[in-house]
């Protein structure tokens, strides 16, 4: 059986980084019968100073799903140690789950010339080449991209694009000759959960990092003119304190009929419970290459209100929510009011439509076949 070595900054039990953790969890489960899977990752969650409790760092651990996982402590995230692990495992395929990670992308790429030439290296940018992502810490990111081009690393690796826009972003930076395969993210379909709904009452949920790219402040501002009794829950890790202060100032200006609860970062199971309790999932993001939280909201049967900067489009026509351009704040506010005004029967129809959209996405994409092709697996 071939060896697949995945390098990623965060893996279970990490949860603060959101979608990237879900992506690798689902990918590893999908391919567990086709590859011997090794996952090299950090020993703590996003922004944490202390390592995970109950996990031995710098040693291979067999997970519940029979993956070999190694949680690398900061002191061992260096060239010598990473090179030793790569040579010891001798993987057939090296999969890098980030564009700019120092330890789990930059270091492995710098070691390619000292590794056996038959190792296939695949890099997944995870939306980090979008213009909306490049506008933050842009100098650091663009320096790395220019360095990759200067060293011709784009010729020595293959790219995994999760949609056609990401493929265009890859070609924009690495040329039309860049080797890439388009395969969507692997989501996990959840059970439909019915929810009671009264007219002119609404529970709205935001799940995402507290960072300008997720556009929480925009969402809060659109709630200022609603007449409904509205409860807004915010789940996410504060990555930008200044931006959170700006959001807090807008929260303080909301009318008395709108209440806000900030829950901080929560484990995945708690997020699913929050999704089943809400009426509307709201994420006016500046850009997502997939959006696991969006899919999970649809999956449990909740309409979603999002920007037009994700792969999830024509939601209004499918009665599964709405995707709106970010220069039309009034339309976002109007749709919140539209869902708030729904009675139970209309809300149930929208919820069922959302769940059906998620089911159709799973059934139509043939994920196992496509990922076997991406990794060159010929197992039937």
C-alpha cells in the first residue's frame, strides 16, 4: 500500500482554524482504504501557547481511524527534524495543506532537492491565492510567491485546486504550464434537523474566524434596521483584536430587539449543535474556496446567507438561502427580514431545500474516484 504523508498546521483535536481541519479529517477518512496515511502537524491549536493535553508530542500516534499522526512541538519544527521525518517515512506522495506555512509548506518545499525524486508533491493553496486573502499580510505572502517562481518550484510540484477559480488563481501566479487538478473539498453530510420557527423571530448564527476576510462587522451592520426579535450568535476565534473591537462598537449600537452572544471558538460538535438551533446561517465572507461551515449549515437543513465570493451560488433560486454581492448591504438586510417573517411551513420548505442541496452535492461529485485520480491510486 502506498504511503501518503499530509503536512498541515492543525489537525484534530484542533478546531480554531476551522475549515482546513475539516478538510484533512474528511480527506483522510475517504482514503483510509487506499493509502497508509501519515499526518504531520503542530502540537497546539491556532493561537494557543500550550500544547494539547493528553497527547504525546514528537511521536507517531495511531488515531481512531488508523491514521498515523505526529504532533510536532515548536522546537522540532526545523529543517533537520522535518527532513529526518520525511526520509524515515519515505512517502510516495507528499501533500501540503497550506500555501504559506513556514514549518509544513516552506520547509518541505526547500527540502525537495534532497528527497528521492520519485516522491510526488502536491500543494493545495486552500483559497490563499484569492485576492481577498492576499490583501492581508500581502508583502510577506507575495515575497514567498515570487520566491517560489524564482526557484521554479511550481515546475516541480502539482497543485490541487478545489474549484475553477482556484485553478485560475494558480495559473495567475505560476503560469499556464502549472500542473494542477481540480477536485472539490470533501465534506461530510450531516442529518437533517427540523427546527421550530415563529413569525418575526429569528436566531442567526455566524461561524468563522474573527478577521476582516470573514466580514463579521458587515453582518452586524445589516442587523441594525431589523424590526424582528433577533438573536445573533457569533462563534469564532479572535485573530484580529483591533477588528473585534470595531465589531464590538457596532454591536453596542444595535437596537434593543437584537441580542448578541459571543461564544468564542468552540469544538466542532458544539458548532453542529449551534447550527441545529439556529434559523439562518450568516457569513458575508470576502472569499472562500469552499466553506465547510456553509456546507454543514446546508447539510443540517438551514438556509444560508452568504456573499457571492464562494462556490455556493444561485441559492435563492433553490430556496436554500441567498448569495449576494457585497456592494449591496441593503439586500442582505432585506433577506434577514424575509427569513424572520417566515412562518413554520415556509421555513420548513427552505430547510428541506437546503438539505437537499447538500445531498445533491455529495451524490454528484464522486469524491472517492476523483481523489484516487488526484493521488494516482488505481485501486478499484
